[in-house]
């Protein structure tokens, strides 16, 4: 019995994963299921994709990147920091204008034109793809110039969500996954931005060179493609 336990422990491994902030809730759930199903443990860090890119370039020991875009994993592959052929799209994100106040945001986003709010939160567009999508949306609507004085930036989509959830900002552009579960907006009021208003938020995963010999890293990338993991991803409002 002791010999069997030692063998099982030896076969289990850990993988260090850099995860885009918008994917926090689904990845926490996936990581728990992954550990139960495989015995491997995923050690998760959440933040802005641009910030993770800089950390990886500087030698941070992440073994997988789950980015909020497709450009960063492709760049890491090109620069020799990602393992060629391992990159794939694990989710397609959706942008939403959200307020904790139940009646503030209408279903067409006209609140942006009408005003009547003090601050509009969004993620830093230079670091976070959801922030870039927010800028594209305001530009398409023709409202960027007039709303610039009201804009407050979070360093990533997680901080942006906190600005709105704490009501330090009346409303903000966040990831749908942060305010959506089981087919509905969990609280407050929201306008899901049409996909045509911005470039697709294609979120890619890539195995980093530091994880190429890690069995847990390979197992996790495969697990993200399973029906169980994809059901969790869809439940948070992502497309696949």
C-alpha cells in the first residue's frame, strides 16, 4: 500500500500557469476538476496579458500562458519562448458594458450617449485586449472623444471589474465572464457589446519552453480541449 501511494505521488506533477484576468473564474473551476481527474495540480497566477509577456521575457518560470489575445502567444512562439505547434484558441471572449446598479445600463448601450454617470472604467488598452476592444467600441460609436474625461483605467480586466463592483466607477467595460454565469448576468445591468464593434477577442494558449518536459503542462493543455472543460468555458459566456 505504501509503495502504491509513493508511485501515485511520483506520477503527479505541478504546472505554473499565467492566466489572463478575464478567465479567472472559469480557470479556477477547471483547475479543480483537472486536479480531481488527473492528480496534477495547476498553480495559477492572474494578470494582464501584456504584463505576463514582459515577465516571461524576463525569465518568469511560467510553463503555460493562457492569454487574452492570440498575438502574444504567437509572438512568444516566434521569439523562441513558446513551443512551436502547441498554440490553440481556448476561448473567444465577449466585451460587456456593466454596472452594479440594476437600471443604469440599457440593452443598447445608450447610457454612454446620454451620460448621467461620473466615471467609465476600462482596462489599459496597451496591456489588456479587453481594453483595446473597449477603445474600438467607443471609436465605432463615435463617443470616444466626449467620454475621455470620464475614463479610468485598470491595469488589467480584474482591477477594472473591481472599480465597477465597488462602485468607484458607475459603469465599465469588463469581460462578460466576470458578470455572467449559467446563462445570465449575475447582478446589475449590462449591454453585451456586439462582436462586430471590435476585433475578435481570440484567446490563445501556448506551452512555454519552461514547460515542454512537464507532464502536467501537457496534460492541462489537453484537458482544456475536453468536453468537461469546454462546458465550463461556455457557462461563463465565452464562445469556442
